C-alpha cells in the first residue's frame, strides 16, 4: 500500500467515530504505540469473559474471511485464530501471558501487519472501578515496513478503538 493511501486511510479513520478512549501515544519509522482506557459498566469477570471470546465483539469488517469465526486459546503460545467455513485459517495473535480475570498479553501482527516485518505486543488489563471496570489496553508495534511504521499508527488505533467499542457494548448488553 502506498504511503499516500495509508495517509488517506488514516485520515478517514480519524474522521469516523473513533472513541475518545484511545490515542496514538507515539509513532516513528521503527514502530508505534497506541492505547487507552475504556470505562465499562460491567464487572471485571464479565469484561474478561467477553474479552476472551473475540468472535462475539470483533467486527466482521476487520477479518480476513467473510464467513469466519474467531477463537482464542488461553494456553501459552495459544492462537487467536480466524477460521473460514472452507478451512482457510489465519493466526492473528499468540497468547503470551494470562492472569485470569485481570491481564492478557498477546503477541503478533494484526491485519496487514502480518505481511510486514513488524510484530507487537497487545496488552489488556482489567480493574474494578466502582460498579464497573476499567479496561486499559496498549498495542506496541516494532519492526520494518517500507515507508516506515508511523503511517500505520492512526489506522491501527482506529480499528482497535472500534473493536473495543464493540467489546464495551457487548459487555454492557448482557
């Protein structure tokens, strides 16, 4: 994807409803950090249950295959995988750390980053906050891609922010 197209995609994502609980914390040619905190009107156990069931909240618009399911194996090295009905499979992330109910760390390159020389750590932390929860997240990516990784920061932040808005809605709905 050319640098111009990435810039246009980033601008479009920033104009769409990106929740206020996310931000690009830093961006440079060798990597970027995005993240934020989401206040969720649900207890931590409920937030954990939804977080660890990505098929329930990850948008179908941001999957490789149209008719697919997402699963997350919480074992060390476990797969956040997407499987299409016809047998195609994509490994999105790998489980690095699980502290049941409070912390999840995943490693890998989401979406188009899979095909780049880039990888990252996606960390989620859940804490009780009053009657609800605070879900703090960060995705720190490093490596190489032609034109530099800084152009990917805003689009990745936009996609992750939208997914976490879905997670919030799902956790609060049940």
